[in-house]
C-alpha cells in the first residue's frame, strides 16, 4: 500500500509555474469551468477588467478624454491667472498715474 506524501513538492507539484489565470487571463482573473460545462476554461475577471482574456480595463475608454479634460482645465486656469495678473498690473499703473496727477508730479508711468 502506498501512502501519499503531504508535501506537494514531493509529489512533483511546482508552484513557481504560471497558473491558468496568469497565462490565459493576463493575471487579471482566474480560470473557471464554463457554466454549461465543457472541455475548456473561461476567465472570471477581477473587478475593473473585462474581455475574453481579461485584457480590457473597464475605465480604459475614459483615460484619454479624462486626461484631455484635466489638461484643458489646467490650461484654462493658467490663462485666467495670466489675465488677472495683467488686470492687476494695469490697475496699479492707473493708481500711480492718478496719484501723480493729484499731487502734481510729472512722472511718466
């Protein structure tokens, strides 16, 4: 009578080899038997991934428009800051000119 060894390495199981989920599901899911049965495996994707082999991200379609909109907001804020700085500079120049005229200074500003 032979006894089975409790140590998986003694039975020749190598846990360092890639699993079905690593190879078939791009490390974003696990292999499961299809609901109707069958010979092959299907991928059950983890949260945030989809596709036959879990190759697509759920929010992948949003990345480009989101990046463009964030850049547009940043550029818009920079333009507003530049306009505000120019208006403030103009106001200071007008105040100096009015102060000089009020006190009778002949300063070109």
